[in-house]
C-alpha cells in the first residue's frame, strides 16, 4: 500500500490485527490534538490542553466520536424519524440534522450523501474532525461509488462494490484527514436503483454511512445536550 491510498477491510479485524492502521490513527490523532491545541489553547501543551472524555470546561478541549448531528442528510434523501416512514422534504433547511447515521434514500443514481450541517455545508464552529475512513454496515449495500470534497480538496471517485464480499465492510484511509471547524465537507455517491416502493406505499432504501475517526470540541456545553439533539 502506498502513501495516501486506501483499503477495503473487515472493520473489526483491522482494529485488532493490523498495526499499520493503529499507527495511522495514532498519527492522525496526534496531528488533530496539536491542531486543536494551537488553535484553541495555544498557551498550553497538547498533553495539558486535551481532556479527552472529561475536559475541564473553558480550560481544555474534549474528544468524542464523530456525531451525526455535525452533518446533514443528502439533499435528495429523507431521514427516517423514530423508525417510521415519516419523510421530510429535500434541501438544506428542510431535511433535519440526523440523530443517527441511517438515511432513507428516495432517489437513485448520483447524489449528495452527507454534508456539513451549517451554511455552505460547513462543519459547526468549535468542532474539528479527524477522519480515517467510512463504514457501510448495510445488509443490502446500494451505494456503489463515492467521492468527497473537504474545502477545496477534491478526492477522486472510489467504486465500493468489492465491499460486498465483506461481512462488516469499511473503507479505511492510509493517511487520515482533518476537517477544520467551519470548513466545508461534501460526500457524494451513486445509489443503485430502482428504488423500491413498499407494500404500505412509502418509497425508499435505508442505508448507513458512518464516518470513522474522532471529533474534538472546544466548548463542553455543546456536547452535553440530549443524545440526538441538534448541535
């Protein structure tokens, strides 16, 4: 594997058995912590500034998993609320920030899959994301190809159909990337059709797209709300 590449893998296996992945994530985390320290608490060392799960409010930044509410659903999707087929309109402002990673796709072919939750598809202020890949834990995988953009950096198309031979498929980057606060993020993909119409009349295919890595936050109060609530 060359620098800057990617692999398809079993997510549970690579976490336990592949030292290259562990090393890549350690490097990504060190870079993210240094960036957060220099930006938010420049007078401290990284060891002093990062409080991980229990930061001191106003004195340290924290680390958590990548939260769904930092993003919004694709502009051509409808998000499923409480497991029922309630559908919302498309477009920013009409589609709510998701409380989980499951989306209801109602349109086939090329479309937006995920984007930053704020205006201009940006990540919210006071959050920095360390991204190491994407997991696709779907029993039926309908997303066959993706591409993404972070700020002005565009990443080329990747076909995902090889992942159908894996039980717990994930796309893992050899070198992780950092998404800065208020920086735009857009993930596009090809959704295989036709989109089914179910016996009770609602239309759609449910898929999960889970960004892998960690999120770092400056303001502790922003992550103390009810689980699933908007940030």
